C-alpha cells in the first residue's frame, strides 16, 4: 500500500461497523455497506475512517483510493494510522467532562492547550450515550453547538457516526445500545429497496425524521450545517494554528486560535437560552454565524448558537465579555 498524505489536523469518522450500513441485505452492517457510503463521507469533508478492526486488503485499497486514510483503534485506547507512523491517544474531551459543564470543558481544554494536537478529540463513541442526550439534555439544537466546538479545535478530531445528523440517544435502550442503533439512511419505507427493509425496520423511530435522505435536501439541517462547518475547518488557521486562549462565561465558550498574523475567534453558546456576548474587539469580520445576530458591539446568541470571527492583526487574549 502506498503512503498517502495526511491532513495536519485530520477529521476522522468513527464507524461502528454492525450499525453503520448494510450492504448485503441481511440487516447487519458490513464492509460492502461502508464502501457504498464513501461518497457520503467524502461530501462531509472527512479525511479518514476510524475502525475497531482492520479491513481486508481489497476494502482498504478502495478506501484509500477514494483519498481517505484508515485509522484503527486498539485495546490500549490508542489510535494508529494504517500507513503512516503517526499515533495518538484518544482525547479526554468526552470522558472527563461528566457531568457536563462549560467550566469543566474549558478546564480540560486549557490544561491541554499546548499539547492539543497530540490527542484525538471526540464528543462521542459507541460505548456511551450520544452527545445530544448526554450533554445537550436531548435538545436537538445542541448538536450544532457541540459540532462547532469540536470542529474549531486546531487538533485531530473524530465524529462518531450519526453525530453529523444530530441523533439523540435511542430511547428505551440500555447503554451502550442506544448509541449503536442502525444509521437512518432513509426516512420512509417507500424510499428503501427490498434489500434494505430489514435495516430500515431496526432504525430507532425517533431517528427516522433525522434520516440522511431528509437532511440532505434541507438547507437548515444539522447535516448540511456539519458539511459546511467541516469545510471551514480545512482553513489554514485551524489546520496550522494554535489554541491561544480558551475561556467561558455563563456557558458561552470563547476559543482564540492564532496562526502567523491571523486570528480566529469563536463564541459558542452551550446553553439552551439566548445570551449576549461580545468578541474581544468591537468590529471584527464575521466568518460564520449560526443563530447569532449583531446588536451594536454585541452579538445575541440564541440557544446553542455560535459566531466566528477572523482578522489579520495581532490577537489579544481576553475573556468573553457580556453586555
């Protein structure tokens, strides 16, 4: 297998094979189903796949031939690239912040600020409740906020399958099964083929309205939001920048990322209610906003909303200010 270039700060996608996609009609996810989903993953701006076990050589070649790298997890909770020597441990983001609070989250990031890129950061996996339910208390709006927080980190990150859809934990199932239900590829039974019926019948009822077939055509969906967000993540500021400062006030997290003479400042409201916050300078070029509106020198952030600013001047480290 030939060596392939790896993104400086890659975005990986963690797959639980049995519940990702069925390729042969037996109702269980398999390698054929995963390979059929590669165009979907590439449209997400995913750089590589994180799998619990190795693929057959032919399947590996298909994945890498599509420009994606392969990473494998081991029992020591480390991640290794299938080709390059780079390794890193799982990040502590999902594990150390329980029960969730913005203060604890900021403390974890601040403590690891200078070594952020040494770990793979994630907010979910197959063995714990989905982040929308675990951190967002089931509020579907929270998916966008946690995706924004993760995507803005200048470090390797990993999405767990379904996070890009904003899936909540499947109701009525004991952990970890609620995070391992089949991916909702189709919303309605008339959309599936005969070979997909068994799979569709296993999809959690509450996940069907969040199916890929529906979200792909909704410009305001979590999936479309995630696609745009991960494309933004490929900017040099995030790929080559450093986390200069992280702070929070009343649940609004502020990230300050610097690279050469450029600066990115993100304000992310991790609360379900509206809050006003101001960036470190009164007038900044807006690069991104989701549920945010400017009022004077402040930005009013709806519940779980965010605003991202960039500028080409020296960045100053200041905490989030509120009006």
